[in-house]
C-alpha cells in the first residue's frame, strides 16, 4: 500500500513539474509572438557583449598585478635564455667525472649513465689516489651503483646516474691480504 502511495506522489510531482514547464514555454512563445519581427532580428543579430566596469581602485590593483606578472615572466625568460646560453657554451669534458646532480636532476643524468671508467676516476679522486682492482655494476638499496674495488681492500660505491660517491669503505691495516685471498676464492 505504501508503495502505491509513493508512486502516486511521484506521478503527481512529475505532472506538476511538466505543467510548470509548459506554462513557462507558452509565456515565452506569447512574448516572442507579440514582439515585432524587426526587434527579434536585431536581438539575434547583435552579439551579446558584456562589459565589466571596475571601480578605479580595483582597476589599478589589477593593472599593478598584471605589470608585476609580466615583469616576473620577462625575468624568468631572460634567466632561462641565459642558462641555455651557458649550457651551449660550456665545454664538454670527455673523460672527466660528471658534476654532482641533485636528486631531481637524476632523471636527466639517467639518460647518459656513468661509465665504469668514469666511476673509477671518481673513486680514485674521492680517495685521493690508489690502484683500482675491479669495477662492478650492481644495485644497492634500489640504486644502481658501481662498486670500485682497490688493491688495498678499500671500496667506493659511485651512483651510476649522478656520479656521486654514495658510500666508501677505506682499507684498514692488514686488510689487503685478507681481501686478496677472498677474491681468489670467488
């Protein structure tokens, strides 16, 4: 019974809504029919232009902000052009280790990863000298690195993407003999 009552209420509400829409449509059509055809044609031919009139204080504020925005944009563009020019003029070192790259720049460095020779040069430079025994590429904690092993037992881990030293283990006295015997067991 309550379902029938609900359906009756919904039907009554929809009927009332449709009647209101029809009344509004009839009113609109009657107003259009009484208007002269020339005024309707003029109304349709003229585009609707809305002009916003601001008070002088608001207009001044808008102009000041626009000027500040344009100045900041021009400054940013000039800095960008200057940086591009410096990059174009920078000499490219063939065997030098790459400069330290920030974590956000690692994506760019990943395009041209560090070679094993470059990693060895970075490790030797970091230690201040030494003789490289082996260079192996591996993944440490999800980061691709070169493990640079030295004849004295020291190890330096160099990030493949950025060229930065991420970890170094310097050799202790007497470790050279133990490390050498361990490598022969491999």
